[in-house]
C-alpha cells in the first residue's frame, strides 16, 4: 500500500516516503502530540491480515519497546487504523551500512567501532530473549553517533508468515538475493540452521554478525552464488577466504573472531554477543598485531575445544605474560617501550557509572595490583583486587559500600571509606575490616611510619594505622575561600605530602605541599586536580580531561620545565577536580577513559518493574524531580557546565533554567510548582521562579548553608529540609521567612537525605549509626524517638504522595513499607521488594529518583551502556615521556 503526504494514522501525520522493503513501507511522519519527527512502518497485508500474527506482533512489540540501548532504534508505539497495522519508531538520519558498502570496505577503526556497537546492541537484545533473525547491512544505520540496529524481532513474524520453500522450487534471482515470503530473512546473511529450517537462537544472530563484519572489513560478501540453491550450498558447506587474504592489514585476531562467528555448528561459535564485544574491544585497544598467537594457532581436533582454547585463553596469554614479565623486575631507565592493556570489571559485573568516587581506583606501591570498586554478578558494590598477572579479580570481604581504596606502603593492607568511616583490611589474613576513624569523607595516604592522612570537614587529619585519636594536620584558609582539602599523597621523605585545596572561587584551586611537622605549606601549582607524585620525579595531574606530567623536585618541592600530555580523554568529575587515574613508582599507570559525562536516560517504571522510556535526550541527570502538576521534570545536568534544566513531558522539550555561575544542581519544587530551590554558586541555597522569570535569590544565611544539599520542601511551603555535607554533616531546617537554618537533630553519625512526609509530621532520613546506612523516621518538629524502617540496609527514602507508604532503595531493589501513625508513634510493616533493575543509585544516599503523584510510577535514571567500562593500564609509561621531557631531581 502507499500513503500520501498528509495522511493521518492516529496522531501521526505522514510527511513523505522513506523507503520500502520486504517487511513493509517506511514513512517519515510527525507526531502531532509531541511535535517530533518519527518513522512509521506500515506492515504488508500478508502479515497484518492474520489475527494470530497481529496478536503476536503486538506482544513482541511490547518486548522490543523495552530495549533501551543507544545503538538500537527505539520503538515508540504500535497502531491499527482502517485495516492498516503500523509501527512508530525513532526517526534516524544517516545512511545504511549497505549504502556505505557500495563505496568499498570500511577503514579498520570504523569496522571495529561499528562492530563493537552492534555486538553490544545484540547482547542487550539477547539478554531480553529477543533474536533479530534478519541482521544485514540494510538493517544497520550509520549515524553521526554510531551504528543503529533496526527491525528487531520482525523476522520472527516473517518466519511464521510462510514456511521455507523446498530447494527444488527456489527461483534463480539476480542481484541481492532475498527470500521474501518464502524463506526467513535475507539469504546471504543466514546461518546454516536457518537455511535448513531448524530451530534458531541468539547464536544465529552471531553467524549473521560475522558475515556482516566480514563484508565491512573486506568489501566482499562472505557467501555468493548464482542462485538461491547454489548460495545455500555455500553457506552449508564452504568457508569464505580469510579476511587477511583479501585485506592484509586486518588484525589476525579480528580474522579469528569473525571466523568463529561463522562456524557451521552453533555449538562451535561464540556463545554470546558479550564475549564477542569483549574480544573486539581488546583488539581495538591492542593495535594491528592483536591476536597473532590466537590467529596462528594450528587447527586441532576436537575443533570445539581448540576454538575455546584459542578464543578464551590465547588472547589473554599475551597480556598476562607481558604483565608477569614486567612484574618480575623493576623497569630500568634504558627501557624504551611501554606495554598497554585494559582491565575490565568482574565476570558478569560492572564498574560504577554514576559516582565518581566509586570510579576511583588505586595501584599498589609495588605495582602488581589494582584495587577498584565494582558490582559483582550479585549486584553488590564492593572493592575488588585484580593482580596484573591474573585474568580475574577477587572481591575483598567486608568492603561492601566501600570506595576510594588506598594501599599500605608494603601493599599488604587496604584502606578505604565506607558509610562515612575510615577502615582498613588485611589482604593476606582476611577477616573483618577495622574501623580507624568515624568521620572520614574520602580515601587517604599511608606512610611507612604508620601514619594515615585523610579528609575531614575542616581539612586534612591524621590517625595511626592502628586507630586511635584523630589529629588535625591542615586548616582551611578562609581568606582564599577554601572549602575543603582532599586527595593527600605522601612524598618520599614520608613527612611531607601533596594535597588539593578546593575554593569557592575555582581560580584559587591549587595543589600544595604540606607537612606533618608544621602548619607551613608551599604552593606548587594553581590547578583543579588531584595530584600524584611518582619517581623518578614527576607530578601527575589532570587538566580539562587530559592527564599531564611535569618534572618535580620532591626535595625542594619545585616544578621545572613544561607540563606534557600523558593521556587524553581521562574520566574527570563534572567539577574537574578528580581525574580518575593512579600510578606507582615502578612505572605502572592506570586511568579510566571518558569525558566525565556519564549519560543517563529518564524512564518511568511501574510498581511491578515494567519500564516505559521517556524520550528526553540522555544526559548526566541528577536528582530528577516531578513538578506538583506532573507535567514537568526538573533535574540537574552535571556535565562540562552543571545547571538545572526543565523537561516538559507533554511537549518533549528540554530547556535550561539556571544561567548563573556553575554549578547549579539538586533542584526541589515548592508545593505550588512556582519556584525551584537548588544548590548553586559556592554550594549555597538559592531559589528561582520555575518559569525562568524573575531573579535568582540566595535563601539562607550563615556558614552552615555553604555545603548544602536541598532535599524536601514542607507541604505548607514554609520550610526546607537540607543536608550539610562537609562541616557538621547533619540535617537542618530552613525557614523561608527568617532564612536562618536550625539543626534538626544532633548526632555523631552522618545523617542525610531528609524527606518531609505528605502530612508534614514526620521526616525520613538516612543514618549509618548502626554500621551501615539505614532509613529512619522521626516526628517533626518533635520531640519523639526515631524508628528504623529498613532492615538490611537502605538509602534514598521517598514518601508515597497519595498513600501510607514509604519507599527506599536497597542497592538495585526498590523497597516499600506501609505505615500507620498516631500523634506519638509510627508503626511500619515489613519491607517488601517492588522491583529490581539496573537503575542508577544515588552517590549521596539522597534520592536519585522520584514518585508520581498517584504513587503508581517511579521516575528512574538508567545509565547509558556506553559508560566507561574498562581501566587502561600502561606498564613503563615513562618510557614514552622520557623522549619528551627529562625527569626532575629526586
């Protein structure tokens, strides 16, 4: 059928034809409700005319719509009008891979980039139980942001629409060979089991993936024939020529990966797209000689086990062998070659994607191990140790919720922060970690004299490695506007140390040298970064996403020469003051790649876990909040410049609200929806009309409001509950009338995340007083006792606006309790799990989600699957630097 411009299908108005294929015609259209461009695919009558197929199609469409991946075309809607069945999809501008291949093979870097993106998209779909079944260049769009995979799941319908035609009845075709209406998918990209009409699964897509990558790299089709019958015979019986014979510069490891994808027996192929994706990333990071060992390995029987050995072991051997060799001796100045490889998260685990402190890691002083934070297969976040001469990481017992790990000088103990406390654990003896101090904010530095430096609200402090009294070491300089000292590192004399001084005016941010023996300090460099010193005399620091090295005399505390770039695109927080890197004195450098912008998507999630995507563009959203009328979403976007933005749900429009000096984040609506309170310049509290009119005004007086996190406005609109997160680390109440904050509750523990109940008589909050974060409730304004709500740990409390429920997060689980209140008591039910999913937890225990006003949906953040997923390791990194700049004096 053909639709003319101006034709309406429900709320969608046809603009023009965009193409046609075996599965129907595609049109460019306009969604008149949201005023956005969409693609409409009209299903052909031989599919739409069968009721059972329509029912199955609608069921599958709902499943496909749940796929939220940057390299999968989003399905928005399905519809039926005047006997027309249609799909509403994301409109994508670009060219298909088939169109691009008409110009010849792709450059190697593009082959690897697109292959990684497609494999990652397939992995996402396969985990949802969806098999594409028609993967081919015509179903892959190439855009400015990468590859987009189209038509997920439709081939399932095509299989049911008509049985495979016997080979004797197949016609001879010219040009591209497709079996429309007779055979599933596009023949040249079919797996042998498809050709033989056998049962198919995710491994069928893996075969087609190999055929597509082969064509991208060589410009030649893997299987060709003059007829369908001859082509089918080629697919069933022959292997294509090695890619290296057609394009000699193809890395042998890529040839190996693609060859294994195209094995005739599904059991001999790669068994998951995730495995392929990891192999391709390794090849991308290893250069043109990647995988020579794997590629040159002779064929042995049984073939299945030979393939497993080549794919799973040989590729790792080169990296591990290099690390083992390197670890067995100390690099000498005469060495001129560095060794590079990557370290991924634990098996079936993931690195943090939202909390920069959790992204930080540490290299052991002897240069043999990495300590990092990750979630394992169970989803529990803790500290892991990866020996550089090992292929696997090991979880450190008792480090749940830990972050910012640091090492003892002998590399036998690990220090870390967890639940607001400074702790240490023995890596050799194991056992329960010891608490050294009660008020640690970050990680620290450990010298050979048994002194540990770490950050407190009022400057750096010290404590013995065996615990005991905490003693101040540095003092904040009010004349410079210093608000905290952080990231200490001892210098070789064990008495002096580097540290970063953060100021309310960013131009004053600086790196200093301090001393354990006096209050004197020396300015080293005006910079906005954590400092690291390494022998033989370099200061490493971040500068706008680039890691720099400059000669540094550790005796005179002086820089010399020029700063030289060491690594580009180093992951850095939105304020630029924490670059994610670490180094050891014997030449090991590690860093995370990325710009610091970790994009997340907004999504509605029902109480049973069903997800509905929100078309707002991905950004590094924090603290999304639904307006009282339910029509808008306010959220901070923490990127190069951190500001508050408003997303209009009905118009699908994202508009910036704040324009003052960055950062402006953590928005909270007033109950009438007219104003937004947020944390602004100098981490102070500000208010502004939600429609962008009027002026910005500071809301609070006094130093307590200098490090405020606004959380909740009382139902009567008269007061604001906020957390003070550096000095007193307590909860305060601000009256909008007199603008003087008052303490809500005095406690030695770090209390945070206050939330007014819908009636205003209770406040829910977080406290680690039991040894881990739990949710508590206290009467407001008091007096009265406190009630523990969570039972096995909890953060991010939020009340149900319309029901007697309180929600909170337990890692990846959304929990709920029902409650009853009297004037003097609060009675809570046993917590129950509503749903569990990969939604971003808050880095500050405060809610990084919101609840709809009927209490039936949750506004959640979902991290982009493109977030940095590996640690880059460079052995003997100074070999490259020595050719550019001489080292300073020791």
